[in-house]
C-alpha cells in the first residue's frame, strides 16, 4: 500500500480561537470535577445516596463526568470546524 508524503502544515489562523475555547472548556470541566472531589472530601458518605435507578451519587456523578467530557469534545470539534470554515471563506473572499 502506497502512502502519500505528509503534508506540510502552515500557520493555523484559528489557533487563538481554539486555544481560548479549549481553556474555557477545561476550566468549566475542572469546576465540575472539583465538585466531585469536594463531595468526596467533605462528605464521603453522601456518595452512597441513591440518585437514579438504584445507582448511588458516586456512580451517577462519575458517569456524568465521562458523558460531559464526550459532549464537550463534540462541541469543541464542531465549533473549531465552524471557525476554520469561516476563516477559510473570509480568506478566499480576500484573495479574489
């Protein structure tokens, strides 16, 4: 199987947007995660409380963290793709 040579990467005009978005999403997720850690530190017995269909708070919160990370990843990808398309369209308009 033949492989093409790696394409040379150039400057990413959306890099500042991606960085800012990633930092804000990380901060938001870190706050939610800190809540999980805080509950475990302050009141570990609260994690035994049944929340949903017989699942306790620890399991529910843990799955919530995993699902929210996946949702954030999809949102980040979509927003970055939209910004790249927007910048590509504006640079094509300037080139003409």
